[in-house]
């Protein structure tokens, strides 16, 4: 392996590490805004609850959940 190729590899890794640091900073900025605004937290929790209700299949005796999934007891 040549020294130039090794140096190029290190340079690419350094660039990637800097990009990851910038991405983490951006994520933390958004997280800080979410934590600082109770309405945003409430909206986020509402959205997550709605998503969980859509992807969680209902029980067979609950009637038609509208999800297109059917729970079948194997016992």
C-alpha cells in the first residue's frame, strides 16, 4: 500500500467523522427544541401513539380494527 493511498484513506475518514459530528449537532439542536416546548412533545407523543395503533394488530374478539390484519389464537 502506498503512503498516498493511506493518506487519502485517512482524509476520507476524517471528512466522514466531521460529517457525523455535524449530523449529531443538528440532531441535538432539534432534540433541545422538542424538550423545550411542551406542545411539541405532546404532538410527538400523539404521532407516535397513532403510529403504534396503526401497526399493532387488534385482538380477534375486538371486532374489525380496520388494519387488514387478523389475530388468530393457536391455542
